[in-house]
C-alpha cells in the first residue's frame, strides 16, 4: 500500500486516485456553479449519453470500425517495419542505400501525408489503413534498427568462437539481444496507430468510428457526446497499452524485474 500522510491506499486502487479526483472536481464545478460554460456539461448527462450509445448499439458499431482499422494498419505497418528495420540493421549496404532516404522521410509530419493519401486512396477505409500503417511503421523501424545495431560485440565474438552460422547467430544472439528494443518499437507502433486512428477518422470523415462520433458531437455542439468520445478513446488506449505491456513482460521475462520502487 502507498502511504500518503498516514492514509494507506490499496495497490489495486492507486491508479484510480487521479481519475476519481478529476471526476469529483468536474462534478463539483457544475453542481456548485463554479463554471457556467456550456462546454462543461454535467457528469450525469455524459453518463446518459454513454448509456444511450451502448444500448442503441452505436458504440459497438463505432468501436468495431475503429479497432478494425487500427489493428489492420498496425499489423501492416509493424510487419513492414520489422522487415525494413532488420534489413537496415543487418546490412551496412542496405543502410547506405536506403538509410538516408528513410531518415529524411521520417522527419515529415505524419499528418502531412493526409492530402497525398486522400488523393491516391480516397477517403474510405483504405486511406485510413494506409495512414495507420505509416504511424506504426516508423517507430518499429527505428527501434528494430537500433536494437540490432546495439548488440554487444562480445556476444558476436562468442558466436564466432562457437562457429555459429549466420542464421544461428541471428536467431540465438542478435534477435534475443535486440528483442527488448524491438518489442518497445512494436509497443510504440501500437500506441501511435491508435492515436492516428482518431486523426484519420477526424480528417478523413467518411465512414463510422469513434473519431466520427466525436466529429458529430462537435458539429452539433453536443459536448456530452464529445466528452464521451474522449473517455472511450482513453479507455481503449489504456486497454491496448495494458495488453501490449502484459505480452511484452511475458515474452521478456528473462530480463528480470524493474528497478522502480513501489
């Protein structure tokens, strides 16, 4: 338990302290009239909107569309990023041929690709999946490349002494050593893809999705719908991050435990 001025907070509840405090502040601001802005709607109204979205099936339709695009784009971008990053990391020639172009292109803001993508692929799901693939691609490439290049020379020397073939060196030495960095890139790619999902749905407005739900709320000045969308986005992002963290921790158990204090 955490101890705050003598008050002990159970471990399972620690993550809820700040959200509950913000919720209480939000409720008090409306209930006691601290703010009269129409932008700050009552908590009860947002709850009613959430119940309506859930019972009418609108939430399920929007979530299904957004998650399908997110996972499709992430799968394509991460797969391409792993292959390209490994090629750059394993081959000096590939780095010299493609590295300068990649390091130039990665400086371009992700949203700067929207006009070009919309011209080539339209405003539908194909354009959104391409956009999300780009969002996942760059962090996976960078972390894969850096992880492979950071493999200690001592380990490679041991592989030579043991007369490992190139494939044995790759699978038994390089990939295990680079795996923490590679998984970190995949983790980042998943997060960036989800963030880009909302941007794609906001800018490429055709179709359904959580981003489109928030756009509808903004255009009609339904702030309860906008706030509901923001909460859903945060909860889904947290869930994806939690799942990725658990998978990463399980696959990399050999690294040992964190040095962070409780």
